[in-house]
């Protein structure tokens, strides 16, 4: 089982369960390769998350699309 870094676990604390369900697979992918961080986009109809090679591993950046 892939272990999320503490920074990712802390990011998820207190978040809505549906948001956690959306972002967790991307966090797990990031933790598996340990190469890139994650960008979470707030878009008009919800949220999107993806790996971002400009963000260091273990870091999550929130952004508006």
C-alpha cells in the first residue's frame, strides 16, 4: 500500500468526503512516483487535480482555472 506523505494527509484533514475521493487518486499517483507535486484546480463546475512537473513532490498547489 502506498503511504501518502504527511503534507498530503494534512491537506485532506477536514475536507469534504467527495473532494477527498476526487483528489486522493492523484495524491496516490504522486506518492507512487515521488517525482511531482499536485495542482488542484477550482473550476466553475467543481474541482480537478493533476500531477504537475513544476511543483515539487509533497507539495499541493490550489489554483483557479
